[in-house]
C-alpha cells in the first residue's frame, strides 16, 4: 500500500505536465483528462482509506520513502510521505471536492479558449496541495507550500487580460511571500535546534527544548498560516482573489489553499502545546479574524466577495479551535471538512447564478431567481442552512463543538472566546441570510437593467439553470452539507479517528452544554430575523445607500488596504527614495567625484604634452634658467 501514496500526488502532477506541455492537440479532450486524473487520485485515496480502516487505531500510519533529495553530511533531506489519519482526511477532502470542482469546470469553462491550460493549472493545484499534506518533513511540506502559492497565482490571474485579475494574482502572491518567510525561518530554527526537520523527531523532542525557541518557531509557523489561510494581518489578498474563475474560488476556499494554514498548526500541535505564548497568539488571530471576516461579509454586494468574507470568518473559527490545543484540534479539522462541503457548494452555486446572469456579481441586480434556477436554489439553500448552523445540518455539529470548546477554555478567557464565537454565529446567520434574500427572493431587480456580458456587450439577463456538469457536483456537495456533520458527530466518530494523531481532551465548559446550544441557535435566529427585517420586508435599492461609517469601512474591507498602504507601502516608498538618494549622492558621488578629480588632473597634465616643439624649447629654456638662477643663488649664500 505504501507504493500507492506517491501515486496520489503523481496522478494530478502527470495531468498538469501533459496538459501544459501537450500543445493544442489536447484542446478537445484535455479537460476530461484532467478531470479523470483527479478522480483517479480520489479513487486511490479511497483504496488507502479502506486499508487504513482495516488496521488498529495505533497502527494506521504509513510511510513511503521515494529517494534522498539532499544527502549531505549533517544535512539529510528526503522525499518521503507520511499517511496517517490527519493527512488521510485532507487527501479525501482535496481529491473528492477537487474532482467535483473539475467536473463543474467542464461546463463552466466550456467556451474558454484556454480551457486545457486551466485544467492543467487545476491539476497542478491538487498535486501541490497533496504534496503539502503528505510530506513527512517540513522541508518537503515547504515545496508543496510554494507549489500551492504558484498554482493560486496562475489561477487567480488566469484571465490576465483583465487588469483587476492580474493585480489580484500579484497581490495574493506577494502577501503570501510574507508568510512564506515565516515558514522558512521556522524550518531553519528547527534544523539548528533539532538537527532535522522531519515531523517525528522534531515533535517528539519539543520537551527537551527551551520555551523561548519553541515560541519563536510557533510564531513563525503562525505567520505562515496567516498568509495561506488569509488570517489577520495577512488577509488582504482573499477578497481580490475572487477575480479568478469561480471554480478557482471554490477550490481555494474549500479544499486547498486556505486550509493549508490550519493543517500546519494542527500538524505542529506539539510545538504550540509546549509554547503557551504562541498558542495564545493562534487563539487571538482566530478570534479577531472570525469577527473581521464576518463584518466584511455583512457589507459586500458582490456575491463572491461576501462568500470570501465568510471563508475568512470560518477559517477564523478553525484557527481559534486549533489554538485551544488538544481540546480543539479535532474540532478544527471537523469544521474544516464540513466547511469544505458547504463552502464549495456555495461558491459553485454562486458560479451557477453568474452563469445565468451574464456574469453579473452584484446581488442588488439579482432577486427572484429561485423559480428560474430551482436546482441552484435548493443546493445553495442547503449550503446556506449548513453554514449558519441550522440544527441537524453539518455546520451545526462542527461549529457548536468549537463554541463549546471555546467556553471550555475556562476562566475569563473562556467567556471572552465563547462570546466571540456566539457573536460570530449571529453575524454568519445575518450575512448569509442577506445573500439568500438578495439573490433568490424579492423582486426581479435585473429586469430592464442591462448588465455587461462576458463579451463586454450589454444585454438584459435571461436567468436559466446550469447544465448537468455543473449541477451534479452541486447536488453531491449539498448532500455532504446536510449529512456529513451528523455522521462525524455520532459517537464522536471523527474525534476518535483523529485522536491518535492530534490527541483529545474533552472540553469542560462552565455552563451546561444544552445552554450553549440554545444560545447558539438563538444567535442564529436573531441574525436571520435582522436580515429579514432589512432585506426581506423592504424593497432593495439597486444602488447601495451610503450607510453608516462601519458599513462604509466594511465595504472597503475594514480599511485593510488603506492600512497596508499607510503602514507598509508609503514607508517602503520613502525608504526606497532615501536609499536611491544615498546611492546617488554618497556612493555614486564618491565614485564619480574620484573619477572627475583624476579626469581633471589628467586634462591639465595633458596640456604639458601638446606636441609643439617651441613649447618644449621654452620649457627647456625655462628649466635651464631656473637651474642657473638656483646655482648662482647657492654660491652667493
């Protein structure tokens, strides 16, 4: 079975190589080849999963050593894989949801001339993410980490003829490079401290290392996680990344890029457990981002950017849970998996709406679409109920467990974190109900209001249901949105599955569980009610009103780009100008001044050697006269 692990990465990597290097001969069939190889990887994952289930809980980890990458004295880097319960969970999520997104893309990208290249990039994305979660050491993980960054850059900027898409791709790439510096520093600290960067020896040796070193490593790992998972303060790229094709948004938000940071923190749990300060930083980042993303999502009229704010917030829940240690590791991953189902479904549903609305993204120009897109309405609606935590659906089980764990932290910190998670639940219900009402209910605001089509022409939309290649993945994901959470929660099935890797301590909240559940449901109902009062009972203007100061700030992503411009861009410009001035005035001045000095002396000395005989004669006469005068003077003295 160990030999199959490499094929998990190899199948989509082969697809990427063939599709990107095969030329136009594959234009007609390349999309099906890319989809087939994604499915092959998923089927291999199922085979390995079945084999893993047949083993004892403590004997399920598999290791596969391919070759020695850098065999140097004192520095050994291997290309080796580790498949345990944690990485298997990610393998099934990445390949399963990724395969559905590939199938959806067949219909969504049908008329794109560069569809073959698009599927090559999708395969590359899957391969890089699989390498990231299957690596058995941090250095190989870093290779997958950078591969994910490259693939996201290529896909976000796939429509590079749009300046906004090209800019968004560069922004995502550069912001993530900041986080990547953190990961590279963490790996260097690991090697200098432990003499290796393999998971097992590093994580088993944390008890022999000083807390200061572990805190530094933990904070650098957190910086890396903030970049990939769009957490404060490296969250600014996520909203702009919606400029890419919608399947890319679904893949980034549900199965690949933004989940990488959560994986990194949970995989490195032993480091954070031994460094309380770094662990507190993880909790703080999660709590702040949870509210930050929710507030942004409340004010966005672009359907994809509203969902992007939602992702930021939901990943915040996961990071908060991961920062709680063994109490929350399993809950963080459980919510990550359920989120993969309903968030992929929501993004694909948004793409279906755009498909029928001439690529219009402004929800204020939607309305009443439920009767024109019944499949999209039902599947999107089930994803909506799941994400707001409607009782019985996936999000209810996974999010409720995180809220319980937050209260279970104990003391004042537990009450603060619990209150934050409840407030986040209310905001989630509000902004998602707003999305549902603006899109599928109310008057048909798109009538007699021309919107730009893909070709740039203006025409009134004619809403219609999407083809089966798009609706079938949406139906499958809706099924997971409904049932996955309950299946995982029965008998703490998912917690026990991950426990050999992540450990688990039952949370002990200071108030009864039923009280927390009741409070969560109450917050959900309040959020729905407020959204209904604002958008369900009143006509929705096509042009957004000015709004309050907070609303205007939220529309501008709570001024995150403005802050970055003032705090980073402008100082960087001033620093650059200062360095250029010093270079010109000091460095170049010294070099040019020296050259000018010798040049001037040379010019003056050149006058002596002018080539005229009479000048030389006069010089000789003058010199002789000086010598005679000097001789006579010396004799007289």
